[in-house]
C-alpha cells in the first residue's frame, strides 16, 4: 500500500459506542455492589465489636463482684 492510502485509512475503534455504554454500566453496577458489600461488612463488624465489648464489660463486673465477695468472706473468717 502506498503512503497515501495508509494516511486516508480510518482507524477502527476497538469498542463501539454501544459497547462502551454497556461496559460502563456493567462496571458501575459491579463497583456499586462491591461498595455496598464493603459497607455492610464494616457495619456488621462494628456491631459485633460493640456487642462483644459490652458483654465483656458485663463479665468483668460480674468477675470483680465475685472477687470482692470472696475477699469479704475470707476476711470475715
């Protein structure tokens, strides 16, 4: 081919406009699902952490009450 023919040849797009639109929306949907999944995971983890710390605090109160009661009983004897 001569240089003139090569210069006038149009470059073909890799993706057409419709394919680009479909690819964009597919990526958008996937990223949205991932975003929601990450925030749900963060929410559930924080909820579980708060629950475990409150129950741990209640256990510590019960343990400390038992220790004080045992010390009181030992001192009385």
